[in-house]
C-alpha cells in the first residue's frame, strides 16, 4: 500500500475496570496529495465513510493486508 494514505479514526474514551481507556473507531481515509498548481504544496484530502459529528479526528498509517507485500 502506498504511504500517502491514512486511516481516519475518532477516539472514543470509556471506562473499564475503573481505568479510563481510549478506543479508535474508523470513520474514513485520508490521502496526502501534491497540488497541481506548480507550488508543490501538500494537501490532505479526507474521505469520510459517513457524516461525523466529532471534534477530533486521528489518522493512522494503514497496516498491510495479508494479500499485499
């Protein structure tokens, strides 16, 4: 997989056995692109799976799948 994509997640905090923990729920994917106006600037494009009413999004580098090398 290309290293210009990220899995976009929403952090969700919860309490288990008296300890606060954080889980991450996938909500989409993000891509790093280069502007084609000659500036060479990078932009991040987010493609969400559904409308998200969140104040924080977190991107992770995707893990390789078994069928990818």
